[in-house]
């Protein structure tokens, strides 16, 4: 160490923590089978419904987001039934892996990494390729920084009463306008370590009435992620199994903060930071990885010509303590990703971009110092009062 | 509130907290009359000697820095004795107020706000104007952002065995190279909420052997800030009166962190940030308030032509949650101050400057977006590997 070096997270989860919410957990003495915890759970569920913008149940699980994704397979689909999966990145591929693990046939609709899924293809499959028990998609694909038009997809799936629409909105919630009830998003998955500003360890699933009816029919094995059992428990303010109590306390506090600033403002905040980052990248002579409909949750930027993105990631970490994400899988070395979801403000982005400018020059991509920051400042000014 | 707004302190005390040190205090269960606390005090004193760069005693008081300043008057000077005071800002004036409160005659050497004190004038007074019991000065005058040449002053005072040199280094410690033992700085005052990265509430005074001899002679009333009594107590790892225990725990942890990064690196960090800020201010068409020998602890910047600096302070706070300091006393409205002491890194400064650029344009001072950041980035690159 040769001076002050603060660690800063710019990864699409975990994200910077809301310290006030962390502090709340420190002082909480509670047992999960008491009225005071039940009260906390009921309030947290109510807060979550606000955050989601839904009147549906929102179940809370002590697990990572993948746990709730597994639940959205096991609770909805029986072995031998078919599902339709949109896959355009690492998280889309997870739906396929889950289907395989549960012996469920998945018909996939693909798009190349960096491109959004073609919605018309879903319509074609739903109309012409027989029954699907459910359709699975990401609201925003965190591995590529692309967002999907789940509103249009909702309109398509709505015409099929025996088909549920499941949306992984783990990085979509709090970064993108979503209307589960109005758009017919039957199951929407979320996670604590994203726009919610608390540590990893909690996952969420909203479940529509249409989905509850289908859940009754599923014969797939499930126990920990049994949605119907959790619905019963959580109606009483309990969870079926021991919950991660301190995380629930932090979540409750963070959701209180989000209600204060307003869900729409939280989303606009991410949208502004994302647009500012895209303009900054262009000003610095870098290409964006997303070909159309870039996500607000994060921006995926192509490595400078002739360079490995790992060099950028490493230099940012070593020089500035700034942790940005490399590409995943075959995208590793080709892109780096900068997140905007949750507890970030404009000065956070200015700091990251100034650090990135120095980093780029150090690893061999010449760019004008201050020019990325300026592009971001201009977007900030355009979108703020 | 219309989005995420993080409060950021850029004031010359209190400064950003080292959270790891705060967290340590949360888990400390201790009583101040136990061996475990005595051990903590002894280690903290040892750490403080490293931080000061001295072999002298460094006393710890539970008070603000002003308390230790009072002690440096009451313990050294008797009513009727004379002292020499250098005053070039609000904190220099505090020495005069203290002398008055204790019935001590102060001969003052002045410089206009923004200018350093003329060292030759101290020499002239010491040589020609009879006996002074002590000489009082600031290492860095936080109200104007000017640093003083206490090394030269030490050389002058050293020739007078009955005169102590007292240096208020509350914002000087950890930002400026000081050598109390080599330069003959007999009493050096410090405070916890500055480069030490912990909250306000603790003050420090290092005391040389020369000063201890003079302290024996002082007849001024003192009780809480009785240096000799504290020396005895603290030699045993105790304090005479109940100490602010959790602050001592945080201080111990913060000093551990400072030893890890190195005192010299902490100082270089502030020096780099200060130079970068001065260059940024010039790039933005702003004038610096300090006329010669600017401090590393903070930079005082003149309000843009025709504007009140309060407008800049207010806009920074409301728009970005960034708290910078206005001028004090007659300097209010004329300058604003940005601090560099303690837990700041380069990205913190880039963020503050980008916010300042937007702020300046908003309050009516046109400047090129990104140009201040670029000037700071260039200094960063020049001074880092």
C-alpha cells in the first residue's frame, strides 16, 4: 500500500451497501418465532410489494437469487412438460441448466451475446409449437448489459391461460420500469445484493394468481423452495425455515430508504448513470457491447482494440481499489462491466470514470483525460433539474 | 430527495471516518480501570508517538483540540508572563483569546489572512523584546489554508532556554512533514477528527523535556488539562478522568491503519491531493486564497468574481450532498475550502471536482466541464508510479 486506497464496488452485485441499513441490523436482537419478527416480516413484504410495484405475494427466501430461480422451475413445471426459454447470456443459460436438472424439456430462443432476444420468435413458438407450461427470460441480462422487452412478452403470454411468464429481474428491479400486474409477469425474481443495497443472502419471488393455479399442478420435487408452503407461512409473517434475520432487518431498512426517495427516482437514477456511462465510453473511444436496448443496471464495454479487458479490471483494482467486472465465460477478456444499480450517485460515477481514464492510458489505450467525465457531466445536467 | 444523494465530507474536520476503526469500537466492551484498557492506552500512546514522529510524551485528552490548546497556555505560562503569538487567521486568534482568558500578556505577530507569518519578525521579537515564556503558532492555519515554516521558528526558539515553542498542528499532523524532536517543537497539539480519521472528541499534546521543566514553574490555574498530572496517569496507561473509551478504541485502530500505509505516505497523499486541487482551481479560472506556502491539509479557493462563496457551498450540498467549508469570520462569503486531510483518495477528489465544475456553472461561473478533473488527473499521474 502506498497511500489511501478505498475499495469501491462497481460490480453488478454485490453493490455498495447502505450503511444505515447495515447499522440497523447490528442493534437487532430478535428471534424469528416472535411477534416482533413477524411484524418486521409483514412490513418488509409490504415494502417489497411497493418496490416490485405489485399486489401479488412477494415471497422471501434465505438464498441467493438462483434459489428462487430454481423455485420458479420446480413449482411451476412437472417432469415431461415443456418450457420456452429465452437465452442471450450466462443468466439465460442458467434457466436451461435448471430445466435440465429437473428433467424438463426446454425449447430455447437464442440471441448472440450482446443482442436482445427477438420477441416475435416467442410469439411464433407460443402460437405454433404446442403447449408450454412457462416462459423464462431475464428482464436484464447482467452478463451482457442488455435489457429485454418483457412488456411485449407479457402481452403474448397472457393469451395462454396454461402458461406462466417467469422473469428473472434480479438486476432489473429498481433499474427498469416493470409492471408485473399490468404486464402479466407471473413470477418475478429478485435478489438482495442488487438495487436493494444490502448484502447477498435473500432472494424474492412475486407470484400472480395465474401462477398460483399452475403451481397446484406441478409434480416436480421441491422442499426448501416450496412456494405454496412459503405463501402460507409468510401470510402469518413467518418463514417455513430459519430466515437470515439480520439480512431481513437490513432489507427492511433499505426498503424504507427506497420508499423515501421513491421507486421511480431510484430507476431514473440508474437510467441517468447508465446513459452517462455510455456517452463517456463513446467519448473515450470505446465500443459498447450491447447492440440495442442497453440495460440501466450495468454497462458492458468492449475492451480497447488489441487489449484484454482483464488488464483494465486489474489496473482499476490495483491502482484505485475500484472493483469492476470482467466478462463471464467466453466474454472474459473481451468486455468489462460497470454497474449502476442501487446505491450509486453521480459523484460515484465521476470518480469511476476519472479512474477509468487514467487506467485506460496506463494499459495502452490513449484517451483524453477528463473527456469521459465531461460526457457524463453533460448527461447529468441534461437529466437533472 | 429526488434520487440517491450520498453525504460526503470535504471539510477540514470532521473528516471522513475510517469505518473499520468505527466498527472496532462497536464491539469493545471495556472499563477504563482495567488492565485491558491500560494495554490499549499504552499501545495507542506508542502509535501516537509514531504518528507524531517524536520520542516525547504524547498526552491524550477527552476534549476537542481547543482543550489541549488551553492546556498549552495554562501549563506553561503564569499570569504576568509574556508570550509571543503568531496570528494569521481564526486559529491564531484563538491563542490570543486563550492568553486573555488566563491574564497573560500576548505580543502578536500578524500577517493578513491568506499570507504566511513572517519568520524574521519572530526572531526580531525574541532577540530584542525581552523574555517570552512561550511562542505560539499554527503549523497550518485551517481558516486560510496557509502553512507556516515551524522548522525555521524551531531553530530560533531553541536559542532561548526559558521559552517553549507551541505548535497547533491539529490540521498539520498527517498532512505536513513535522519533526518535533529535530526541530525543537516543544508542545505539538493534535485532534482526532482530522488526519486521524476518527470522530471529534480526543485531543493530543506532545511535550518535550524542555517544556516539562517550564511546566513545573507555571502558576496558572488548571485542573482537567493538567499536563503533569496526566503524564503520571498515562505513564501507567490510565487517564486522570474518565476517557472517551470508544474513541480511544477507534483511534487505536485508525493509527494501526496509518502505520500500515506509513506516515510518510499519508502525508504524500494529502500533498498530492492538495497540489491537484490547486491545479484544478486554476484550470477552472479560480484564484487561490493562500499567497505562498499553501497547506496540504486543505485548499482555500476564492469565490468566483462577483459571487458569494456561500452559493457554491450551498449548491454543492443541495445538489451533491458534498459538504465543503465556507470562509470563517470576515472571510465568510469570500472563500470556500476543500480538505485533503485523512481518509481521502484520488477518486474522492475527482468526484468532488466534477461536482464542483457543475456547481460553478450552475451558480454563474462558466468553466469547461472536465477541465478541473483533468488538471487533477495530470498531477495524480505525475506524483504516482
